[in-house]
C-alpha cells in the first residue's frame, strides 16, 4: 500500500499548488499580528513566549492528505477546496502543471521512466502522469452507474473507524462496480468471496444478484468478519450471506467434498492476503465453476523492477503468465487500480493431467502431450453433446 500512500501525498501537494497557499499570520511582528482567539487583541512577546504548535499524529496527517487528494474527486465539495471541481476544468489546470515540470529520471539507464507510472516518460513528469491517470480514473467513475449509498458509507467508515494501514486494504470503488456488473450479467446465484475483509466486495455482488443468491464468504480475522456481518445487515443482504472464518485453502476443498459444489458455482472473487496461494486457489476454482463461470483475482498487476522482486510480486507475475496460457480459461488482466484479472472458464480439463502436459511442453515435447489432452477433451465433449441430443429426441 506504500504506492497508494505516495500517490495520495503527491496529489495533495499538487492540490495545494493549484488552490494556492494559505496566508500565514506573521508572529514575528507582535504589534501588527493579531491572534484569532484573542478577539483582535495584539499578540505580545509575552503571549508568544508560552505558545506552542501542537504536533499532529501520523494518522491525522495521512487523513488530511487523503482529504486533500479528494480535491481532485468530482461531484462533492470537500474540506480542502470547499467547492466542487469540474473534471474538464481540472484537466486544463493540470496540463500546464505537468508540462512545465522536469521529467522524472529513470531508475536505471536501461529502463525508461514510463515503466514506473503509465504516461511518464522523457517529456512527461512522473507527477504529471500520476495526476493525469488519477483524474482519468475519476472521470470514468462519473460515467458509471452510481455506487449504492451503503457502499459509499462503508468506504467512508473505513477511514474513520480503522487505522489507515488497515483502511487502505478496502476495495476501491471501481472494483465494486466491476464485481456488481459481473454478478448481474452472469445472473450469479452461487457466489464465493475469498478475503471478505469488512464486506465491500460481498455486498457489491450481493446487491447485484437475485433474491435467492447465496454468497459464501471467507474471512479469517474475527474482527473483520464481525464488521462484515454488521454491514450486511445495514445493506439488507444478510439473508444471502454466510461467513466462514477459515482459510480459503481449507474452505475450497470443503465446498467440493462436503457440499458437492463441483461445477455449480457462478462467480468467485479472490482477494486473500497470501497472494502466493492464488495458483492453488485457481485449481480449486476450476473444479467449482461451471463452464461459463467467472473467477476474478484482485491485486494482480505489479511492475517488474529492482524494488518489487520480493514475494509475492514474483509469484504474481508467474501466476499471470500461467493464466494467459491456461486453455481452461479466457483471461483478461484489466489495468484498474492494482490490477483485476478476470477469467471465464471455457472448458473442463483435469488439473493434474493439464499440469503434467504443460510441464512436458516446457521440457521440450513441443506441446504434444497438451495437444493430445485437448483432443481427448474434444472427443469427450462431442460424445456428451450426442448423448444430450439423443435424450432430447426420446
């Protein structure tokens, strides 16, 4: 989340630059300065001798930076500007700002700055590209269907009720829009939410699904699970929800073996803390989803550089590469927020046999084992269709 915090601080600085500095009181001139709490009386050196400037907590500073960044969010007046901001006007204001700043230096001679922030390069500053990206994202949100009020309240509650280090783990607004769209488009009746946190993703999908939908949620933290239940009640979706306070890698096999949900699940959302579990959870998802079902993985798009070489970033890049060549799914990595990988299950294939065939392809068999497996599946599908046609004729 350091990247998000840095982005907010950068935008706050830019907001201050655009709005203009506040005019300070010149306390070095006691005969001219007036203290606002003394009814206009002159402030003497004796008064200043016992004055002090209270130090703000780190939480308060971060929250103020967040609120200042909201100067760039449309549709409402906020603490910093006290007025609404037109995004079209804002774009015109930002253009000269980032055009006049010097370009950011590359991290290494062999890498262009554009690898750091989309749009940054030799002629566009890092800050300018960041501001342009953020405001473009906000513009997109204004052209989406409105967010349900309870989800807006939940996001506002996060930054007031939880420490900022925890609040930033909440799902961004745009991700909720995508999940709601998918749940509605798929007419999802059986949904799995892995990594529920305080309930934003589960509520977004629950509100968009039918009255008889079932949303199976997984959150290992007892406090977050309790918050999620509270927000389910406020959203009016508690009847659709069920909470499992157990690790996702334990819940998924249970849903297969004990509840018999193989091939019966419509939509799965994965946002567990341990990203290195994504490949394992994907294999379980392929068994639970029916053909045409959708699995969505959050927090999947991270750049490759000398900073982000530690886990889970290496594993996430490998996971994305594996999804791109997985014949069971049609995968699309959407560059939204920290990345959203959307996979539609296109066919049933035995997971262990597929893994063995892909390993042989990497070992130099030129994909022969994989091709044989796919041909076998095509023959089986043709037989299944023939059997269905015969049954319909009878």
